[in-house]
C-alpha cells in the first residue's frame, strides 16, 4: 500500500488539496475514511488504514459510513449505522474507582447516545459494514439495510448480519476494540475475547450528566469544562465525543502494524501542524501537559 501511494503522489501531473493547516479536522485523511477511492482529493486510498470498502468506484463516499442527511436511524447525530435494539444495555461501564461521584457510578448508555455511533465500530461486535441508508450496496441484510463489502486486514467479503460478531474484524488490534475482554496482564487473549464487545470497565465512564457529577464534587470538577470539550443533551452528558473528535487529521496512521507519518515518511509530505499533532489520537483538545484531563478535573 505504501509504495503505491508514494508512486501516485510522485506523479507531477496530479494536483490535489492537502488538509488545511488552519484546522485540525479533515476526516478524508484519517483511518475513519472507509471509502473506496483512488482520488487523492478524497483521501488517502488504502494508506494509513487497514479497512476499506472493496467495491472499486462504487462505495466512494467518505461520510456515509457514519452519517446520512436523510432517513437516519436513530435520528441523531444523523446516524447511518444499523442498530441492534437493546445492545446498549449490554455495555458494562467503569464504576470501580472510589473517587467516582454517585452520578458517574450510575452511568448508563441509551439507544440515542452519541457514544453509540463510536461503539458501532469500536465495540468489536456490532456490524461495521451495514449502513441504514446508502445509494450503493453489495447486498442487503434481512432488515433491508445496505451491506458494503469491506476488506483489508480482514480478508473476505460478504454479509455480517445486524449485531453479529464481525468475523476477522479488528483481529490485528491495530484499531482500538474498546469492548474487548482482557486477561489479567491487560492483553486480549483470544479472538472471542476481542469480539466480546461489552466490557467498558477499563475506560473512562460515559453516559452521565457532568452537571450532576460536578454538583457532587465541586472541589474535583470544574463548573464548566474547558473550551473544546463537548457535553451533550439537556443534562450535559459526558460521551465518547466529549474527549474525542473522529474527524481530526493529525498526520499519521497505520500501514499494517507500522505507524506512518505522512509528513515525513512519504515523498510529497502531507504536513501536519503542531496543533494538529497535539490532538493525536482523535482528541477534542490537546492533551499536552494533561490539558485534556485537566479541562474537567481539578488536579
């Protein structure tokens, strides 16, 4: 993949737009671009990521793998992923710390939680290649949703039924499987454990009201989080997207198991600014000096 990309980018007749240095977002140049395309202007086809739609020239839209402007399911945030009813109740959240507020310990994930769109790939269980609304499909599942064949590190195509474990998905562990069951040493011992998909007990709690938690621990939590840290809904919930921004371009990705820095490892560099790099990996604000953590926590 790396040599093909280098050859394409060395071709002097190709003119393309690089990520805007004035911003940190350009999802086209990230691992979250699952589209199949050969246009550099639409992103790095195959480079820095291991999963892509296998149907050349067809599944070439970037945003469609998460979002749709019409007929979204559920209705926010214009979610285009197929949803397994009730799966949200299976997630086990982090509750063990004695420093957690009662509100954080009682956190739950609901079906319309913003975190569900993240978990629809990162739990390692929900089918990542079933889209609710797509103009292109390789096949159709039992609910009428579009199945987009995906390959890469995963070798093979075909339907993975709604809610079914994605056979082979994330097996290289190059991408975080947040719901994996781990052994005592922290490793993921088996494929079955990798695809367990429900264990979030080793991750920061989500699905709780920051406002309510802060009222219970005013000495430990800021009254208002720092700019850039997002809260959701009328109760100001903490969700995955409070700390993470899936659209951030920060100049690097994975080619196989090797991290590639686009601004140094390829002949025609895609330069990432210091501001962009500080948001690795997909952070909502820089964590230099633990500034993301201290954006909420008083330490």
